[in-house]
C-alpha cells in the first residue's frame, strides 16, 4: 500500500462511530440521501444520453449497478457514471 492508502486504511480500521462529533451521522445520512436522489433523478437528464453511449461503447461488464438503470458495469466505470450523474 502507498503511504496515503495505508494511512486512510488505518484511519478506517481504528475509527468507530463513537469517535464522530455529535450530529455528524445525521448530516452524513442526509448527504448520502441527497446524492442518491441526484443520481437517480439524473437518469433522464442531458448527461444521461452521453453516459449511456460511453457505457455501451466501453463494452465493460461487471456487477456494480448503474443506479436508476438496469445496467451493471465494472466498479471503476460505475463510479465514473455515478459521479457524473450526481453532478448532472
């Protein structure tokens, strides 16, 4: 592991929810819900068609779902599509 990756992994392993400041979990839940809403809501947006073409052209297959669709892809491509949808 690289130094940064190892540091992040150790932080994750050693940190529990008891270490979080008060109210942080509630805020995190709202942010996650908002992000999923943006991803699913963008399925018919202007960014959806180019993403679908890119996904089809890539030929990638995998088990990671493309939210709001019946498609799956590799984790990397699914993350790219999801992040673009979240911004869309």
